[in-house]
C-alpha cells in the first residue's frame, strides 16, 4: 500500500532535483560561455597589442612583451600563461615566446583563414593539453609583415577546472536541496494529514450502537468541511437504515409471533383432554388459517428482502398490460360484488417489458386496496394510457381517502392506516412490495391525491424503450411470491 506522505515527499524531492538540474545545467553552460568569451577577448587583445608593437620589425627581429603579458609564473598563477609565436604564411615557425619550449601547433583551418586576411580562432590539442588559439595576419597592421602570421594561445585547463568545480558545487547543492525537499515534503504531508487522522479517529470511534454521534473535527476548515459533511451524511443514512432495519425486525417478529401464539394456544387447548372429531377438525381449520397467514407473511418478507438486494429480473418478456389489468379485474370481481362495488376500466393498448406475474401482483394490490376502501355500492375506476415513452395506470376509488398523516407512511413496511383492521386483513406489506415491483421494472408507484377517494398511479417505461435498469432477470424474491396475490 502506498504512503501518501512518502509519495508527496518523493514528488517534492523529484521536482526539486529536476529544477536544480535544469538550473545547474543552464548555469554551467552560461558560465562556460562567459569564460570562453573572456578568454577570447583577452587573446584577441593580446594579439592586437603584439601585432602593433612588432609592426615595424621584420622576420626574426620581431619581439614579444616577455615578462609582461607572456611571463611564465609558478603555480597556481602559471595557469595564466599566454603563449605567442610568429609564423610565415606557409606555416613555417619564425619566433616564439620564451615560455614556449617547442613550437605551437598551427591549426590548418586557422592558417587558411589567416591567409585570407581573416582573424581566426580554434581550440585544439598541443603536447597533450587543450589550448585556445587566435591566428592574426600581420598584414593588417603593416606592409613589413605581408607574409607573417601571429598566433597567441592559452591553455583551457583553468576554464575546465573552474567549470568542474562549479558543476560539483551545483551537484552538491542539488543533492542537499533534494534531501531538504524530501524532508520538507514529509513534514508538510504530516501536517496536512493530521486533520484527516483526527477525522478518521472520530469515525472509527462511532460504532453500530453510537450511530447518532457525528464527526465534528475540523468541520469549520474549508478544505475538510466537505469531507466531514459527506461522512456525516453517510452516518445519517446508516443511522436511518439501522433504525428502519431494527423497526422492520421488530415488526416482523411481532407479526410472526402472533400466528405462532394462536397456533400454540389452539394446540395446547386441544391436547388438554380428549375431544370429538368435529372439535379436532375445528382446531385444525383454525391452525390451517394461521399457517396460511404465516406462509403469506414469510413470502412477503422474502420478496422484500430479495428486492432490497436489487437482484435483476430473470424472465423479461413483452407484456400486454391491458390483458394483465383485465385478468386482475376479473379475479377481484367476486370480492367487489360482495360489497356491491362496480369495477370499470378505460384501457388502451399498452405494452411494456417485464415479468407479467410481478406486474399482475402490483396491479392486484392496487385493485384490492381500492375495493376494500371503496364505499359499499361505490365504484373503482382504472385508466390505462400509453405515450411514446411511458405507460401509466391510474386506480381510484370513491372511499374516504387517505389522511395526510397516513399518506406519508403508505409505503412503509407493516404500516396499516386503519387501526380497526384485524390481523386477517393483511400484513401491511402489500404497497411496499408493489412499489418494489414497480422499481424493479424501472418505474415508480405513487399516491397522487384524494379525489375524494385515494388515487394511485403506476408508471412504467413503454415497451419500445427497454428501461436501462431492467436486466435479463428478475428479483427472485418477487418471483418466489408472484403467485401469492394479496
């Protein structure tokens, strides 16, 4: 695992090293140019002075300024030695300064330039050392020297040594700067990460039992306020999810305990003494009713649990929603007739992609609730419309409607709006499962308004546009209980 502190320190050190290398290289090149420019200026001046001084002399009578400009000195001043030599135009040596023990080397290109009356310079080797030479045609200063050339030279070792020392110094400074930048980078990273460590410490101290606590460290610092806000928002969502989960678990336990208690009571009563066959049969019928209630409840819980896991739909086909609506109305016709409730539908062509059994369960839940809450002798109306992109099913009844307080909790699991409804009236999971089924198809289910009875609307993507959230699968929990229409 990478360390941010080390990574930042290495980046700063690398940046510092790159900067110093660039500056150092530029400085060495600039210094080299300056030193060679100064050396060239000195040699040219020396050549002009010697040429003017010997303008009237001829041949071997030419005299150099020995002891003034060309004198040999002991080290380290010996590095300042300048050499001079007089040549003929055809490259034959005539006179050389006394500090020369042998003739200089006359570069051919410099000789050719001097013959053309041009002052030339060249760097070359002489007796194992590197020297810089200027070749000056004396015909530029007097007719007595039409066939003579003056060469002045100096060793370049002092320049090389100066450049070497400067390069070494630059390298040492670059190394020190790199180490300093690495240390500084670690220090800056440590200071920058300290608030993060404190925020992390507070987050680690929050456990499942203390989700109500919030992170406060550095919440007022601009750079960290967003991080603290995001973490606190996540804690809010976790806290809400834990509360819902705890409430769901408590409600599920209560709903499961009630039929089990009834079962145990009926069985205990039946076992207290011998009973007749009709009495045993009556007890078994009551037990069967409670078992059926348990089965429905377990199926509903399984459907919700698996829909929460967002498992993809498995059997996606093109579904004629008008046919599904008609089947659902036919199925609830006996229940509606028992309360003298009229069922009617205005349905056009409507095609969607999805699972017909899950969609039938969603629609069945809406029709069932509408029939139960419609006025005796009233009416339930369903309207199915399709546009280019959406299919909309609206279900309304003429009952008393839903209060604002209850409307907020309609889709909450185990919520029963009417406290007078008994245990046999459902589990309180119908609308929650219906909404899960709608969302599994990329749609939504919502309570619209009271007009004056309740109006619910189911919206699904039209068949021509396969919803992006709809995979080649279905939530298995919904599939497992799709045949248990509530």
